[in-house]
C-alpha cells in the first residue's frame, strides 16, 4: 500500500518552527521529541490563564513536561 504524503505547506514562513523529516519513521512520541529539540521556542498551546493574561506553552517546555510525567509514571509503576 502506498503511503499518503500530504503537501508540506505549514510553517514555511515561521522563524520558530522546523518541519520534521517526512520519512514516516517517526512515531508520535518521537515526533514530540524531535519538535522539542528542533522547534523549542515554537508555541504548542496558547490559552487564557486568567482575565487579560495569556499563557504560551512552547514545544521545549512541553517536551520537558512529557519527560517529567514519564519519569513520574515509570516510578509509580
């Protein structure tokens, strides 16, 4: 079965985002890790924390959080 390769049009003009390699070798956790390393300042989540206050979680911050949560779960199991 042929793999579907969608057009690579997202983030082309971003100064903080680097597109990951497109070889279908990255699973989802590896993709998160890759983005944390290559696009650490790029926003992953942006939300209103309180009235008039916006919170931005970058790929770098999120990746550190994923690692911390993984260590916590590993220790609990």
